[in-house]
C-alpha cells in the first residue's frame, strides 16, 4: 500500500474500507479483517486518495517515497525464452524496465531500482504474469 507499511496497517487499521472506496484506480482491495492491499489491475498514481480517506493514523503522506517496493521479474518471463514481449517495458512510465541482450540471442528484463516507483503498471501489462511488486530493503 502506498504511504504506509504492513506493520502500520495491522496495528492501526480498523478495516472500515474507506481507502478501498476512495481509490480512483480501483486497485485497493480489502482482505482479512478489512485490511487493505493492492491488486495491480492498473497502475497506482500515488494520488493519496486512500490516505486522505482514512480517519485513523494508518497512512503518512509526508513519507519521502509512497512505497517501499519495486518491480521484480520472475522466471516465467517470455524474454529469456526467446519470445519478444517487452509489455512491461512499454508500460513503465518511469522507464525503469529495460530489455538487456544475453548470449544466445535472448534478452532479460532488468529493473532499475533507482527509477522504479513500485506503481505496478508493469504488473497488469505482463501476459506471462512474471512481474510482481515486492518490498525491498
């Protein structure tokens, strides 16, 4: 979730669902206990609507970065198998994903962690479901 972290959600969220209802992208879902999580059917625009809708101290709009997560490409990616796709690269508004040539004529998608915002635009674009946004240290 943008503007928060799992610990803060589990400690402070009452499960009211206001953040889910407020999300203009429709990507905030509610799970067990009503706690929010992201389903990347589209990108998060980091608009802050989820945070502003919350009456509890779950979100912090003053954070330096809205999320502490980045895209990760797993082994089911088409590119290393010789199938040109690059849908994730095309979908990335920050140009954080790049196809890099490999020996044998294939490519591998690399994530520039400095450029990746964790918005998830690449997740829904991937036909192989090889992209996920995961927390990083």
